[in-house]
C-alpha cells in the first residue's frame, strides 16, 4: 500500500515539501521508504497528490507529481456527540468514527462522565484527538479531516444544537425509536451518546427539549464506546454510501 501523509498547509502543483518530523521518522524507520518511492499527500481540502519521496538525513521531502480528484466522503453529514468516557476510550471512538465516515466529533461532559477536563488539560486532549483523526484519515483514505470540537458541558452543547438545522438523535435503552422505521434524512444528522452509566433523567429531558429524538439500538445495552460506533455504522449502511 502506498503511504499517505497529511500536510497542514495548502499543496500546489510541482511543489517540493518537507514532511513533519514525526511523519518523516515513521516513514523512514517504520515504513523504510527510500529515494524515489511513491507516496500520497493530502491537505484536507479534498483530493490528493501523488508524490515521490527523497530522504535527506532525518528529513523526508516529497515532490508533488499529479493531483487526483479523489474525495471518498459519505453522502451522510454526520456529527458524533460523545459524552466523555473513562480512560483512553475516547481515542478509540475518535479513530473508528473517522474511519466510519463522521464529519465532526463533539466531545461533551455529562454528569456521569468519569473524566473531568478543563483548561490546558482539555486543550491538550482535544489536540491529541485531532492528531488521531488525522492518522485515521491517512489510514482510511479520507482526504478531508473531520473536525474535533472543543469539549463542551452538555447543557452548553444542547443550547447550541437546538439552533442547528439537523436531525438529532439521542441513544437510550428501552425506548421505541428505531433506525429501520426512519426514512433517509435530507439534512445533517447529530447523534448524542451518553457516558458510562448513561445520561441522568434530567439530561435526557433536556436533550428531548433541544429536539433530540430517542433512538434504540436493539435489545442489548451497549457500552458507550460501542453504542455510537454501532449507530454510525448502521446509519452509513442505511443512509450513507455503504
């Protein structure tokens, strides 16, 4: 497989660019690329560039050869709103959600969220998740990097979501709503997933007041890191490009 690298700056025909130090180290030490090897570069604006690589000590340069209008974005514009889970589960959620096709990830802090992040700690964690999203795009072939928004408290997010033009769902066990009963939406979709232990009753009431319809994911209770990804996969199968 031809290696793919994200460049955080606009790419232009014929340019020779130097890859970031971390990407160069991975390419040289892990992938063992050599002079003249092929690579694909993308800058997040859609499409991708075919390039040839040229090692220069610990650095790695790529010369752009040809642009390809390759944009495997899903038809469904889907935002995953994930209540912060414990440990490093959010890393897994971000990685797999990007692979599955979400266009935006919004972390929220719910009352039962075990992790509490604020200030610089929150900023560092969000930046970490953004890097995971970039790596997932490099692996999965996406050329537009989904955004990972700053962490919001759930009430703050619900106030914003109520004003958005989107079809909104909140996953909850024991409710009647099912994806199979719904038609393909013609607006973006937002999917709200609770933390370990689920949302408190007051939070669910607030979500309903903000326009979130309850959604049931089968007869089994799913873990927080499973529920959102399972729902995303189902939505992509029903409404996306699967």
